[in-house]
C-alpha cells in the first residue's frame, strides 16, 4: 500500500472515530456515586492499604483518601479512575479547582475541578499528616 | 536459494478493515447497550499507539530485516515457498509468538515494550491497536532466528507474523461471548484473551497465545474465563495519563531509574532489567506471584481453582 494512502487512512480513521465517540457522548468522566465507591476505586489500586477516611468532592469526580500509610487521591481517567499517594505532591490553585503535580512519570499532573471552598480547604487536608 | 521474495504488507492492507470493524463494534455497543465500553480519550490513545507502531515498524523494521537476511545468508536450508510450508511457518511462528509474549510478561526488559498494550482499562477493538513503539529494542527478534535458520524465508516469517497480528485483532472485544466449544478448545478467542488482559489476581500471567490456545494448554498457562470472576482490565497499577509518549516509554524510564539507584549490586541492577515485573531488591513491590499469594491469603477458598 502506498504510504500516502496509508497516512490518509490512519489520520482520517483516527479523526473520524474520535469525533464520533465524542458526539456520541462517550467523553464523560467517571463519577464516584458515594464514599464506598471512592474507597473501592482506591482499593483497586492499593488493595493492601485500605481507605480509612474518604472525602468526596461535591461533583463526585474525585476523592481525597486517608490510609494508614498516608494521603492519596482518586480521580477520573476518562470513564474509569485511578489513584495515587500524594507523597511529594505540589499543589497549585487553578481557575477551576486545583492542579496536583506528582513526581510520577505515569501520573504527572492531576487537574481537579472543585468548588471554590473545596479548592481553598483541600490543600490543607492533603498536607495534614495522616 | 530464494533471496528475493515478497509478500503483501498485510497489517497495512488491513487498516480499512480495522476502521470498519471498530465502527461496527461501536455501533453494536451503542445500539444494544451491551458488549463493551468505549471512551474518547482512551480510544484516541490506543489509536495513536497503533499509528506509532506502524511508524516504528517503517522506521526501524530494517534492523530486524537485516538480522534475518544475515541468518538467511548463513543457513544452507531453504524450504521453498509452497502453501504447506507457509502453513507450517504460520504454526511455528505462532509458537514463537507464544514464547515472545510469555517473555513479554515475565522479563521486565520485554514488558517495558509490551506494557502499553495492557495499559487501557477498556477492552475493545481499539485496544488491539494499542501496540508497542519499542519492540525492536527488546531484541526479541532473536526468537525468530530458528525459523529462518530452519529454512523459512524471512519474508515468509514476517508475513506469517503479520497474519498472526491480524487474527488477534478481532479477539479484543467484549461483544462476543464464547465461541463453539471445539473452537474455544483449539483457537485463541475473545474469552481466552479477555482473561489475558485481566488485572484480577487469578488472571495474571495467563493465556499468552496468539492464534492457537493449545500452546497455553500445553505449557500450563491456560486459565478459562470464569463467570463469577469478571475480568477487570488494565494494569495492576493503572496509569494516570493518556499521553502516548508516557504510555510508550514509562516502563523503560522506570527501569532506568531503578538501575541507577545508589548502593545496588550488579546482580540487583540486572534483576531490575530481567526479573519479572514488580521485582524489587528490598521487596517493596509485588510480582504477579506475590499478588496471587496475597490473594490466596485473603481468599483461601480460591486455592486450587484456575489461575491459583
């Protein structure tokens, strides 16, 4: 197959599929219905360090987790979630909430959409010793 | 000896089919409201990884090709190009695939290349295209050397490898439950391969087959999909990024950082490259074996069941 045709197929195919997915409403972020769901999402990543305390953000897209080992965060990865400890995190306010920079190549930045009061209170909660 | 032999570049020819099949699967899921899940950014990452894989094969393919042609010049054997030889080559190359794939899960150096294929939490036809950009660096081309030395022309070996990958495309779906029993017994199927993509303790390091599931049955790595243990897709620790560059290179960087830690012996540095993923010199991480042991400690009733 000629390289030009392959390139057109690949770029056209990717663009078309992605536009279609977005128009079908398949770009929605995962939501955490309640604290138990957030604790389960945490346990999915760190099964041997269960959540002792869960603070769910008001729009149910993220949760601050306290465990025996420290504090962590659960946040949406598209329609799913992932989680990380907040060890070494740098936290910055943004127009829509908070940005967390982690020393982790596989999760370098987390953008949290939070209500203004949550954005004000969460940094202290994140840095408070567990 | 046949020096000049060419076969169609089947993985490139199959691109329109891949696109059509993805659209068909998506349509099925949207209409039927079952049979899998799609998410925009996840699918975009998978498709970019697929495009990058094609680009990498165009840019770096000459390395493996050059290696095979050197072997071809050395071997006195030439099995010819009959249909029977192509069929035999396909079966033996599938055996080769089984072992490369098994190494890909048990040797961190090879896992660094293969991990991206498992990095989606979804399991649909785009996941099939979430392929490595760094396969050449694993040097797993060596595992194909015996085929060339036995007299299978390098072009035929690569052609069969391409057919193998095309076969594996359709098994990355939740839209198909189980195939007829005879088919499930011999061939790799969506059900068998769902198990392979599972992060459940039961399903780790199982079902490495490409086309024929018989290799897993022969070498003791077969685990059936169980109705009461629904497959949870993704990595033991899922990624927190959709950035294709991070997806492609994160494990290589992890190896680099681990190997450079101060105070390690030479053996420990080598183990960080060659031991199974999750190995650590201080036992601070879990290999798949440790994960299974922990699961059994908490769920002793699972001992002796498939995967444990």
